[in-house]
């Protein structure tokens, strides 16, 4: 008889190396929100577009090696860690200052889909120190093990992500023009 611990270890190892089926909308986890922020579009853009600084404040981002391809395009080799997982992947980050930063995973090693988009639009009328944020995140891990952990941590990731960028912007530029942590984000899509 095979010991139970060997069966569990063997099953866990198979799960870790087993690829998920090809990308499909059924497996992609999605989240998007709209939120009024107490910082200008320019300030938010500068923080979100500075990918090299992500390891300093983005939870689970351990390393970022960034190459500037052109004024509006960066290629970033990122290391993420969701205990007990640590992985590297490459993203192409395109931007249009000060309104859009879009990151798309390009190598397919870890993710079938990983796309993050930050859009900054007009905030309160007549108040240049505000912006309306439209944030979206879509992802699907390749391996079944990664997908399993992603489902466990999804709520924590989406709750933490925007907050980390807001706190970083406040650390760099000072207090926002109003307390945007008091008002709740309008969740536009949530698929877990």
C-alpha cells in the first residue's frame, strides 16, 4: 500500500505541472472598478507607469527589471510571489500620458492571460487635483495549481491592488485632495 503522504505529494506535483486547458473566457478571472481619486491624472499616471518601483510597494511583486523600448513602451521582467509560489513573467507596458497604462503578459510561461489597464479621466468638475480611475484586471494561470491558489487569493489581490498604488501616490505627493479611501469603488465587473 502506498503511504497517504506520498499520494498527496504525487497528486500535488501533478497538479503543479499540469497545464490548464487553452484560454477560455470561463477560466479567466476578471475585476474592474471605477473610483474617484484625490490625485491628478498626472500624479497617478507617474506612479502606475513607474514599473521599476513596483517591488517597493506592490504586494507580491518581488522584482522588476524594466527596459524602455520607446517613450510609450516598456518591457518588464517581473517576479511575483504568492506563497508558496514564486514565478517570473514578461509584460509589455504601453502608456499614453497621462491617461492610460496597460500591461499585457507576453511570454505565456505563467499566464494564459494577464492584462491590467489603468485609465485616468476627468474627476470633479473644475478640480484638477482629482481623477476618475477605471481599473481592470483579467488573468488566467497556465497551471492548475496556480489557478487553485489564485482562486484562494483573488479577493485579497483585488482589494489590495488599487490601495497599494493610492498609498504609494500619497507617500510621494502627500495627502490627497479628499479621502478617497472613505468612498467605495464602484465594482463594474467581478468574475472569480
